[in-house]
């Protein structure tokens, strides 16, 4: 390869990297999370809310509503999806499946969930609950009626998943990878997995990387469908999040407090879905006017995550999102997430909430307690906090 060609390629790579590096206007350093001496940086990225204190998680604005351009309310119009062309016959012709009779000896189910939205629809409906889209060029990878294992981490790996896409109609790189099972060329790349409602509208998406197909069989869900097993990496598909998506898809996330009985892991999963479904669920919503009063019920606030569950619903109603870490809370208070200062926050049962939070979130000597950090963030953004 000539030197000039190599130089041009390296320059192109540098420009590509620069184009995805957050600018100074996208990332804001908010200081230390727990006062002087804590040494934990709180960094907010104005394009997404996937940061934990002192830790960065790579995602994209697509995670909030499928990647569509949001309207004035901050909500993206849902995308609709229809059935793609069959791939089973192509694979049989290529010799990747010996025969339907052999491949279907193991009993298969269309989906293992009892929820109606996870089952194949009646004839005439799409039946799809998942859509796959390439991260590289936004081309379609196909659709599936189920994704068993997507919300179940493999032992020893936070983001490692083994997923069986049930009733799948593969396209693009996913389909091509099936020609190379058992080789390194079975790697399809990175993609976005979207969850669809009963009408085929996208409720939210997850970024996945290192998608590698490992097995394919004809599916019991349809003569022209496949069951495709793949390994991939996704640390945002938290255990228990699928049950929250079930509520949204079935229209049952219609009252506040459904998170009250959840444990710590369940609340974390709840918050992840609140973030990713925000664009879908806020379609047509308008921001609260300046000077309004928000009432925060502190009776079920027991730690930091339960605070975010409670403030999300106080501002945006059942399953609402208003941050899931300190940096994201600060960003939400700047506007675009349902409300912005100035307004009044009436915190009911605040003393009990404070005692439980400080017990659950202990600080080192000399560090400001979390409750005080929260009050500082509110007041710095023009919020009058009334503790009751």
C-alpha cells in the first residue's frame, strides 16, 4: 500500500474519531459529587443521560426514542415497521440448514413470555416485537418476535449476552453472517435493537456491539422465519427491564408507584426503561409552566435510585424520567425534560427520606451527604425546595 494512500486513510480515521468526540458544549464538569475531598467527578453529557458518577457509559440519543428528530415537546414520533422479505428459503438453498425436519426436533416456542405483546400477533398484524438496525449505516438487520436472553447477563460478564432471536426475519449484515457460522466472519457488527409496541411503533432502543451469530434453525413461529442465536455485548439491557417494557407495551404503566415494591436492582432497571422510553411516552406532552409547584412524595425514597424514581413521576407522571444520576438530574433541570426552574418543589416526608438515604448512601468523613448535594443542585437551578 502506498504511503499517500495510507496517510489518507489515517487522516480519514482521525476525522471520524473527532466527529464522535463530545465537544465542550456537550460535556459539562459539575464538580465533585460529594463535596471537597471526595475526588468523584460528576460529568454530564448533554446528548445522553447514561453516565454514572465517575463512570462513562457509551450510548446515543437513539436510546431515548429510536433516533428520530424530537418535536417541540422533546418527544420523537414513533417509527412504524412492517414485515420484511423471508430468508429461510435462501438459507436452505445455501446449505446452512440441512432440513426443516432435522432442525425442528427441539420443541420451539414463539416466545416464553406470557404477555400478549411478546407473542406473535393474529394474522394480519406484524407480530414483531424487536427490530434490528445497523449502527454503521442505519440499514435494516431485520425483525424478530422475541429476544430470549437479551435481559439476562452471562455469568461473569456485565454486558455479555447470548440471545435467541425467535421468529426472526434477518436482513443485511445479520443475514450475511449466517453464511459463515463457526468462523470469525459470522460477526455482524454493532446495531440498535428496538422494542416495538402492538402497532409496530418503536418504544425505545438499545445499542449492542460485537454481534456474532452462532446457531440458526427454522422457527416454529412461521414457515418463513428463523430462530437465530447470537452472542453480543450490551450493558444497558438490565435484568428486570423486560417486565417494565411489558407494562408499557400493554398500556398498564398508567399509575404512579408501581416501582415501590421493587428491590435495588429492580429500581435500577425501572430507571433505565424510564430513560429509554421517554421519547415514546412523552409524545404530545408539554412542559410545565414556570413557577408551578411539584410535589415529591418521600415516603418510598430509601436510596439514590428510589429518589430518581420518585422525582421522575412527580414531574412527568407514571414511569416518568427526570434523571438517574446527579449529572442527569442537573441537566434535566436545565429544560427539555418536562420542567425547568424556577419552580417550587414541595418534598413531603423529607425527614424520613433523608434519614433512609443517608443510611443507604454513606459518605466518608468531611463529605457532604447525598441529601445535601441534591438540595444544592435544585437550588442552583432556581428551584425553591420546601421540606415537609
